[in-house]
C-alpha cells in the first residue's frame, strides 16, 4: 500500500505543471493545505539527504520535480545530440535561416530556400525550436518566426551572439542562383542529412 508521500512523489513526477498545495490536498483528501505542504517538505528532505539528481522545487506557486542545476551540462548534451540526430536537412536549413534572419516570414524563408517551407516550419514549431514572433507589416500579414530558448539549449548556445559568424546571403548550395517559383511545390523531406546552409561571399 503506497504511503501519502509515495503518492505525492508520483503526482509531482506525472504533472507537467507545478502542483499547488491545495491541489495535492484535494487529490489525497487531506485535512488542509498545510498537511499537503508538510508531505512535500518531507519528500524534499528525503531527496536532499539522498543527494539525488532530482529535487523537489517550489516554483510558480506550486511544487514540481526537477533536475538539480549541477546536472544541467549533461542535459544540454542530451538535448543537443537528440535534436541534431532527428533534424532533417530541410529542417536544419530552415532553422539556420530563421536563426540568422529572425524575425523572418515564411515567404522570406521560401525565397532563400527556393521551395515551400510550410511543412518544415510546422515541424520546427512542434519541436519548439522556433515560435511565432508576430506578423509582418506586408500584404497578407504573414507570420514572423524567431528561435526559442529550446533552440539555444539544443545547440549549446548561451545566446544568439554565440552563433557562428557568416557573411553574405544565406543560400542553399544546390539552389544557389536558381529562380524562386512562387508556386513552388511542397517540401519533400529526404530525412536526416548532411550540411545545413552555405554562404555566398
């Protein structure tokens, strides 16, 4: 039979948002929120005494299970390797264009790549590597895209100033100099691949 502390631990593990003491009290049918806070504090003490990689933290008016700050370098490596391994070449190309030209609209990305980038941008949005930064003051008011904190973490960057310096306009090598077709066919993702973008001097 699990103890109340076991249940609190499971709740914190399963929740993707900070859990308030009142919410814990409600789930465990406790007398009051103070009792819920007491259970959390006891669990927090256990984690601290055991010197585990995880810790119970109070954030945003609630409690959550998180990794200790000292573990961050290894988590950055994991995120970076997983992101690089799973990004297709079109995704890397598009992400590089957004990173260097942000905020940038889809038509501008299409103009550099020479193909429609709708599907690739959607994929990057789902991965939370880019986000919508607003709308461009232009016909159709297209969305503007910019990179996210997750992008910085995935590639081990402190900020955008850590991006490698490039000169000239970003061009996809095999499309350099090719005319941009306004009705370009939808991007066909060939899967994970090699280089991202090149520069023209």
